[in-house]
C-alpha cells in the first residue's frame, strides 16, 4: 500500500496568524490532529499538531495570544503520494513525529498519520484472514 491509499485528503490549512485556540477549534471540528500552516511570506509550508498546542498550554501560554507561527514545525519531512506505508512509517520513526504532509508537485494534497497507517494495515490483515486457505 502507498501513502495515497492511506492519507486524509481533507487538509486543514491555516495561516501563521491563527491563534492556537482558533487552530484547536478547527482541528477539533474536523476531528484531526494536525493542520498545515501556509506562510508564503516566510517559511512556506509547516505543520501544527495537537502536541504543539498541548505543549504550549502545558507551559502556561495563552492560547488566545499564541499564534500558529510561533509553534509551527517548519523543518518538515514531506511524503510523496507514491511512498510506501513502510517508507512513511520509517520517516515518522526517524523524525519522532506522527504526521506527514503529503506533497504532489510542491502542493499539499494530504496528511498521513500513524493512525492512518495502522488503519490500513489492520484492514489488510483482516482481509487476509478472511481469505480461505
């Protein structure tokens, strides 16, 4: 299986000036754990995850004052749609993160998470078990 088979194509894109509260509300409404942050003036494409928001709250920062720009990971590892799920999982393990932005022609087309990979592998295992020997 490939990243394109597992990724979510419903990508939440926010700007660097969104507050962490706004980002959290948008992420919660879509039931997703990461938002793509587009900053055409500076770093380009970054990612803001639920962990970034949690770390800020844990540090006592005000989610109505803190912006996505301050907490965005900008040294992002991107996946290609034709990567295998093993390649994506390996990149996540090496980088210590749970989400990859999927780029096609330098444009974000999806996000793949550890949960997506597990879901696909679990479904494949169930299909294999259902096939009579």
